[in-house]
C-alpha cells in the first residue's frame, strides 16, 4: 500500500513481526460494515458516482459472503484485516481502489474496533442481566435461611442468606452501570478524522455516523486517532467485575469446606481427585478466581502502553487488542458459567445455625438491649465483652447462661434478655433500611427487580 515511497520489498521477518491478522481478522464483518457506510457517504457527496458507489458496495457484500463461508483466506503480506479486505475487493471490483478516498487506516481501524467492541459489549450486557436475575432469585429462595456474617473472617452477626445474595447484586449492578458507561463512551464515530487532521474533501461525517448508529461524530481529529479511553473504560469494568467474581468465589469455596460446611455446590460444577476418591473440588470457582489476574493484567498492559505515547497515532496501538480479546473471552465465559453455577448453589441451614450456636454472634444484641435500658453504649460494650471473655474461659455459650449468671455479670440486665437470645429474632430485628431483617430483604428484592 505504501510501495510508492520505498525502493525494495519488505523483509519477510518484518512482515511476520508487523502483521496483525492474528488479532484483527475477527473484526472483518465490522470492517466491511464501516466501509459500506463510508462508500454510501462518498456516493452521497459526489466524491463517487452513484453507480460507482453501488458497485463497490456490491463488491463488499461479496467479500463478506466469502468471509462467512471461509472461502476468503487472508494473506500476511497485506498486514491486517483492513488491507486484505480492500485488496480482495479490488480483485472482485476494480473500482474498489476508490474505497479509501477520504479515509486513513487510522480512522478506519478506530471505527472498526468501536463497532466490534459495541457488538460484544451489548451481548455481555445481556449476559450480566442473567447473572443479576439469578442473584435476585437466590435472594428470594434463601430469604429465610440464616447464616453467619463475617468480618475479619470471624463470626460477627447472623444474617439472612438472601441479604448476602443481594449484596452481590449491588456489586454486580454497579458493574452493569460501568459496562453501560463503557458502551456510551465508545459510541462516537471516528470516520472522517483521517490520519490525524481530517480531509480536504467534502465528506459528510454526520451521515456515516448516523448510518453506523453512533451517537455523533468524534469532535477532534487528533484526539480521535490517539484515543483509547473507551478501551480503558471497558478494561476497568472487566477488572472490577472479575474482582467481585473472585471475592464471591472465595466465599463459596471457603463455606463449602468441611470446616464451614454450610454451602452446597452442585456436583456438575465440581471435579474429583485423581488420587483421593472422597474429594469434591470447587474447580470452577477456583478457575474463575484464578482468571482475575489475567483480566487485571490486560488493563495494566494497555495503561502502560498508553503512558508514554505522543499525539497522535503510534504503531504501539496495534497491540491494544491482544489483551482486549483475552479479556472479552474470559469475562464472557465467567459470566455464563457463574450464572449457571449460582442458580444451583444451596445452603445447609442446620450446619450454618450450628456454627452460630457455638459462637457469640448475639453479643451486639445484648449490648443494644442494655442501651434501651439506659446503659451508655460504651459501658454496655465493656460489660458484654467481659461476660463473653468469661464464657469463653469457662466454655459456656450465652444460651447456656442462667438468669442469675447474667445478673451476676451485668446487674442492669433483666429477664427480657432471654427473649432476645434467638438467632432468627436477631435477624428479624435488624429492620433498618438496607439491613438484614426479613422484611427489609423483601423490600430490597423488590427494588432490585425494578432496577433490573
């Protein structure tokens, strides 16, 4: 394509090193979509005769059919998907040599990439909706199931399992909003920016933008060919999403151990051991957790590439898609398999309650009960803390204490304390907005459904 400037042919080693077909051929259909819009605009503005534009468009449609059927085999001699398509178009229809009028590969690549990214993100958005729906269903299914809540990996207070699932709904819904922002940030049309300065030819950028269903043309030609912010927006979404997945997986892996034993994972999403017949390993969850580093690494990869680049286009940016494709494929697979797995996760409430009975998760309830009796909270905290220490030393739980023992340690206590020593009532009493009380969880489920 630039042979006019050079005397000799490119070295084979350079062809191998500079080609990008291994990463950009997947965008072939989107490249043709952008070219069809471009040639329609050229015909509309008179830069091409109407019949010329029609012939080129028909040629592009033939190339597209050959791509879909696998008949068209690209060549590394032509470097990338864009030049392969243009060269093959010109073989089919010689007028194809006019297609690149008022267009650079810089704005062409930026347009094709945005079209492809938009298509993938819309599908990902649909997948994320399914995941959010599963979490709402789980919340409804487990609303009355009580499990220990943890801080510092220590039992803290009893909570509704439905409340736990809704916590992840909130996290993944924020991811959904970040995904929507990423879609919005890419939806401006680069066509017409040229190599970096626009064009001297009378093009109609608004027309191509409308044909390709972008919100508007990009506003600055320099920024257009340099900009990869829309990619970083996607990578940020993907990284935070995978961090959320990893944390959720870690909870389920931990709670599925014999030491906790209150989460039951579906057999079809687990594996066994080649040596130990008794094993049921949470490999799917572990792999999802393990893939998180790759996705975060792809974000860092792009940021480091962008860090030192001058305005405007630099060949370094050819590498912007390797991590992007890896991240797409990883996140899409994780969304799909996590939705299917979570739908079948169950809870052994007896094991969960047994764990609560061994601990002192109602200590805060007792302290707050004393507050209602007029005891300052810090004083109530101290008294209940001392009683907890005494119980641990003597290997006795709150439920085993007699009223006289309560009175001995906390003189301000009355017999009403016995009534609050119920895990289920403890959960039910936490009825503040956003709390784990059963009625509040019902309210949160309703809000979640409305948001979705």
